[in-house]
């Protein structure tokens, strides 16, 4: 589908009245979508490669920056100093401080979960940890590692790293195969896997490989390449993931326990050097994607929209596109994708989240990264948008 052009700008005064934000730093852009005109406003900027975003109960945002910092961005757009307590990260290439998520019981326990690339003997690997946000919100206390991907390997690519709580209170951690290909098929490693653990890091006894001596018990599913989009679909309660393909072949999967998602045995894409990955693109003994993209969008960030601000989007999947420089909106019929729309944002989109106000927030993956807020345009009666 062709991208819709960004069609104009609103004055800052209009933005302030629409968004209620005190510190909108530049005029919002107007973008035409199938649901009508929307505004894309910058809530905050000057974040260095922001990666993960989690809303605190009061509407402020915890935001990670890939070089290894976490900050709180207030509802007014004010950006805090870096929080204390963040472990040292492997900040090279795609590595660094990555996702952030709140405990489902955060209001009572103040637990914050993070993923990051951890340096160590052999190279680096993806780690999930948690700590307690202190009362003055200046740092995480008592940070403990919950999951450590093994083995550590060299190279700065494919750390996966989304954190998702299931409705049953289990914690999913997505990983990548660290650009090493075959280990995604080897269930004695954590490379190219979806991990399922209890919030304290212990292994749930109903994980699919707990009884296999040749397997890591934390594994939920395998044969994945690099998963940077993940969310629970509230319609089914199931985990959905958006996964980076090689050259083309980005995938949307609904990972079932113990199943093999095929990488690198099969793919809808090609190797970067143009060599084909053996046909066919899927096999009956492997789980296939429910949807795929060629050319690649490079999906990062996945949200099922449930808010009131965009009634036309309710139940849809919104996916950030790094290469796509857009939010990709998928209309669903059960577990099937029936329609796709691209909402052009002219920036690499790293994460997509729904705010407590029902608006859609996105992070741009740039040296000067922005938090964007998408909301319907409510033009003045004499508006210029026609
Ligand atoms: Ca696959």
C-alpha cells in the first residue's frame, strides 16, 4: 500500500489546546489516515536512541535510551536526569539498554523490569532484570537479574528484548539469534528463542521443555531471528510477535509453546547478500507466520489498540517500522490480518505504546530521538485542513 503524504502543519497554539501539553516544542504535523486527519506532536525530544517506553500510573513515562540510561518524562514533556541503578550495558550496534515494563502490581510493589545487552566473557547477551523504583523516582533499587541468555557470543546484533506480561502473570522475554543463524534451531541455547519465566526469574513448571535434558527450560518457542515487537492480543489472551526477517520476510507470529518458527531453515526473505534461503518458504513441520512483509518494514514495537480516542483502530495491531518509517496498522479478523494501512511518520519508529489518555505514543530511533503523540485532529471550525 502506498504511504499517505504528510499534508501540513498546525500552529503551536492549536496543538496546545488539543493535547493539553505544556511543552510541545514544535508544531504538530497533520497526517491523513483512513480514520481521518490526525496530529503527530512531539512530546519530548533530545533522547538518544530511545528504545522502550512504559507509562507510570500518573501518566509520566519511563523511557530507556540505548546507550544505557533510563529517564522519566513528565506529562509536561520535562525530561529527568538519568535514573540510578541501571547496570552497565554493552552499548554497541544494536546493543544497550533496551525495553522497560512495569510489574502488573506496580502501584503496590513499584517493580520495574528492563532488558539490556550485557557484556561478559565471550561477548554479550540479552539479560532481563528488575528493580524497585525508589520513592523520589531517581533510581532503581535492589536490581536483580532474572534471566541471562546463554551463551554470550561476539557481535553487536539481534538482541530481541521485548518484555510482555501474560494475563496469567508470566513474563515473556523475546530474544534474537545474535546474527548467528543456526543457534535459533538449537534448544540447548537461548539464542533466537522466546523465553517465558515467572516474574522472580524462576521457570514455570508448565513450560514446554522443562522435562527435556537437552533443552533450556526457559524456552517457550524457537526458530526466531530477532523479535523486537511483542504484545498480548486482548481478544485472545495470546502472545503475538513481530519479527525482523533478513532481506524481506519480516513476520507476524502467534508463538505456541514448543513450536519451531523456522529460522534459518525457511524464510519469506533472502540473505542480505542476495542468496536465497532454501525454498519452500515454509514447511509443514514448522510453524508459519500469519503475515509477512517483503520489502521489509523492520518491525519494532507492537500494540493492540484498546482506547477510545481512535474508535476506528480498536482491536487493531499497531506496529512500529524502523525501515518502514511508519506505524503499520493491521485490521484483524480473529487471528487473520485482513487489511494494512501505513501511517507515515518520516522517522525510524522503535516503539509504539498506548497512553492512559488513549492517544498513541511512538519513539523515534535517532540521535535526537523524539516521543511522538498521535491523536485525532480536531480542527477549528475555520480550520485549514480541507
Ligand atoms: Ca518464521
